[in-house]
C-alpha cells in the first residue's frame, strides 16, 4: 500500500475505490470475452472493472464520481484511422467555400471580395471545402472568377478532395508559374480546354507545392500558419471531433511543422484526444539516422507509419485506375514519378522499421503498391508489419486475395456512399461502385479494415460513417453496392478495435476492458436498435478520454 504525504498528514488512499463509475446502461464493450455490461469503473484513466452494477458499484468510495447512464448506450471511444486533424484545424481558420455556405461560384466570389477588404493587398486569401460537383454552376471555378474580385491579393481555394485547388493570377505569379512552365513531377497545371491557357487549377504536386513544406527547409509557396494559429486550429477541430464521439485519430499526413504543433499542444496540456502520426515520406531520409521508428511516443502522441501518396482522389476524379473514367479517356493521376519510385519508397520505409502506409485509391495504383510490398517483404521478411493501403478504394477479387496474402491493412472511406453517393456512378460506373469502399469484402476476406473519414475531405462524424457502411445509402436515399453492407456491430468494430489494431494499440485501446484506457462515448440511443437510416442522428451525450469528461452538450 502506498502512503501519500500531504503537508504533514499522511493519507492512505483507498486503493480499490474508483475515480468514476458509469452505471445503469447498455455497455457495448467490443470485447468478445464480455460483449455486454451494465456498469464500468474507471481509475487513473483506465478501466478498473466492467460488469454488473453490483460488481462495479462495490468499487465506489466517497470520492467516486457516479454517472447514471439511465439506459443509454456506451461504446468505446471512436478512433478515426485516417483523417487530417491538423489540416482540418487550419481549415477552420479559412473561408468556408463548402456547398453549405457557397452554393454557387458567385458566393465564393463574394466571400473572397469581403476578405480583400479586410486584408492589406498582397496578403493571401484562402478558402477550403470547394466542391465543384455540389455548386450550381455546372462548371469549375477558374482563375478568372477569382481575378475579377481579387486582382491584388493572391487567392488559393482548396478543393474538398484536397488533391487540387484553384488559384488566381496573382497566386500563379507568386508561384512562378507561367504559360510555358512545364508540369512538375506528379502534378499538373490545369489549362482551359479551348484556349490551352492556364486556368488556375493546380493538381496534385502542383497544388502541394503551395501548401506543404518540404524537407531541407523548402518552404511552401503560401506562407504557413503560425504555431499559435495552428494550435488554435487543433483545439477547434478537436472540440468538434470530441462532440462526435472521437477520442483518437491517426493524422495521415504529418510534417515537421505538424509534429511541432502536436508536441506543443501536448506539452501545454491542450491536446484533448489521442494522435497517432503518419509522417510524410519526404522526411524518410532523416528518420533512420535517428533510429526513430513506428511506436515511439506515449498513449497521447505517437510516431506512427510513414505516409506515401501514390495517386489522386476518388471525389476529385484523379484516382489512378486500370480502366478509364466513364465517358472519358482519363485514368487518373499517379502521384509518384513511376512504379519503381513507389517500390523504392516502400522498401526504404520498410527497411527503416516503419509501418508503411500507401495512399492508393485506384485499382491500378493498388496493384503497383502490392508489387512493392511483395518485393520488400521477400527481401526483408517482417512479422506483424501491419503495412497499410490507405483508402484502398477500387478493388477486385484478385487484389483482395493479394492483400490478404501480404497481411496488409486497409482504411477505406467510411462515409463516402452517404456523402458522394450517386455522383460515383457517372464517374466509375455501377459495376466498379459495387467494389468500392468494399467493407463487406474486406471483412469476408479476413483483411484488417478500420474506420476512416479522411476529414476534411469527407465528413468526420463516425455515426454517419457507421450508417453509411450499414445502409450503403446516399444522402438522397439511393442504395449503391448493397452487397458491401456490414452490420452495426461490425461498423462500430471498425471505428474501435480495428482502428486500435491499425496503430499497434489493441492491447490498451479499442474496447471497454479492464486495464485499457478509459476512452468512451455515451450515446442517446443504441445504434443496433434505431432505424439504420437514423444512426447519424443519435445524439452523442458524453465523450470521455482517459477517464475525463472532454465533451458534454452545453
Ligand atoms: Zn487523407
């Protein structure tokens, strides 16, 4: 028994009394050894006991905080295994060009014009969330639209996919992009199909050059947000995530600057949820020298895998496919120089002891990544590598077999059927959509599949994603690829245990099990009992991280 000194008098703590007890509810533990329980006790940020009310209440002491669940449902805290908390954070500091706010190009113009009046000429104006398929104009925003309202301020409007953007002439000039400038490797400068002139659209690497800092102190064309702004962004974004039941995330693109933001947020006690960081492959050359590898950190902040971006985006129609997009000759964009480059990056990440996470949407690039993983694992076999195919959207039975054989994990978009729905058919065709976001197939093949939103490219709410995976219904109510439906339990499993597994943390996260971190969500209703079309409307009534209440509706 430990004795604690407190200013002269020794206090003998009651070792067995809990800090908090939640009782009288429907607890979905996601622990196969005990799937359901009525109560849970928490001590020192971890679950102490899970079981019947009588068993658990026996651990109540005079300082135990008692929370009556009143028959509400509890699940483990949701873990999003692929999203961009840091990017979403700074997005919240920019103009919201999403269809919620800007239904037409004219509204984006008005918002930009308003900003030009608030800022000195020369200062950057940034917008996010633009979705050409959801604005009324039936055409894409161009530099001319932006020039009309902002001749002197450089403007950068990010497409919701994150894989392309539209800039004005001033921004092109600052980036040194002229009519005769050749496309950068892995990127494209968009051009007007009639005149052949630059239209201000920047694809893939052409866009990233504006946003992401490279190694060797190569700065992005747009000035970065300050550390203070970035930390504010993390706070704002985390609050939204917590309000949707998220207690942990895998940040799928971490740069030196992002690492700084997280470290400082953790140090100052502002980090409210747990972060597993996928480091941008740009930094790979620096990591082996430090002997830094996957798993370094603590239960709040951890170095995860190395992230390689190999192709474009599903909603941006730049995923690299084996067969062209419907009604087009285009097959998407390979975001690395060649298949060999991709293999080389996979090999290096693998050799350096990292979990290697390859963003691969289209079936063509998935095959290339599989070839790369196969080679790397033959050259240097490693058990339990848990290498990942990020998104892994368009698959075939052949691809599924190879993924299973190589024991790779996948992180498909959880909410895209709901969010993008019927617009997928004209791009990919009904046959391909049957095998996109293939949650059922992954489970049936025994492939490790986890929950992922890719926020801000998709909505972050896990309950919405769970509904989408269970119903395969678009927001308008159309069912797409019904064969890929999974059960509510399976969908919750993706967002809890499977995501914990995807970061090697299943021994202390992902289920309500004694000894594990006390991360949980209290839901107003049981997702298994409501109409599946209404899962997204279930209220999140409390989110607890490490035994502390981090969210409760005001
Ligand atoms: Zn992503």
